């Protein structure tokens, strides 16, 4: 009997130690594994959890492609990316280069008589020309040609110089520009509604259906 009592005491002692969690690392079986109080303790404001309405569930099931832009310049792009990251969205970036416009123009022709002589010369040489527009500080002047790069404009000036035409210059009428589009290919209905209603200035360009999606829809409607 003495042995039985000692065994029972030992078993009770081991059970007591295990029930306190002191043997969890040794046995691999947590004493409170069935209750998992650590999950309850980790909950943050469980009273705020509400079941989704049927309309919200349906919106989550919807998928659409949205694009934001065009965003002109790197500063606008960076601001939009920061705003979308804060909203938990990682969009795809699509960029395109918009060519600049350089013109071969005359010097300023403030004297009407001098301007008339220039016109007569260009007509005699059968050169096309037009009034310079868009650069008030450089007017009045004539534009003889337009080019996509500054190098092309410089080459044209050199060619005209060989023909004896002086007093010409290259002016940047429009600088080249990089345009960006941010694309969210699989936006659910709730996200799409939230983004379209956003008042963040960085997203002021507005979200719309992706160009490819809109084109497909138009094609299907016409057929």
C-alpha cells in the first residue's frame, strides 16, 4: 500500500506541475491547449466584429480593372503611390513617353518693316511659316518648322543656314513628358467604391475602367 500511495502522490504532483504549464516546453502539449486563452487575449475589440451584409458580400465577389491617370511627372506618381499604399493597394505601373516639340523660329520681329521683308524672303524661297504661339516673351516671330527632338531642330537650322538664312533659333515649345498610369487589375466592388469616393488630392486624376476593358465592352456592345 505504501508503494501505491507514493505512486499516486507522484502522479498528482506531475499532473499539478503540468496543469500549471510548467512542462509545456518539455511535453509539447500545452496545459490550456483546449481552451486557447492566448487567442482570446489577442483579440482586439471583438465587440466591433459585425457580419457582412448580403450587398457587401456581393460587392466583394465583383472584380474589375481600374486605372488612375494619366499622372504627369514623377512627383504626381510618387504622391499617388503613397496614397494607394496607405489604402492597402499595390497597383501596377504603366508609363509612356510623350515627345516634346522644338521649333525653328526667327528672332523677335518687333519692327513691322523688317518682318515684312522676312515674309517676302520666305515666300520667294517657298518656305512655309506661321506666327509663333505659346511663348509670349518671344513674340512676334515666325516658326519655320517643328521637330520632335532638339537635335532635329538644330540640324534644320544648319540646313537653312547653308541656304543663307540667318537670324534663326531653336525654341522649346513643349518639353518631353513622362505620363504614368497606375492599374489595379482585380479590384473588388468595395475597394472600387472606396477609391472612387476618395477625396485625397493625390488621387484627383480619378479612377476609371481600364482602357482595354472599356474597349472590349464597347466591341461586345456593337456586335
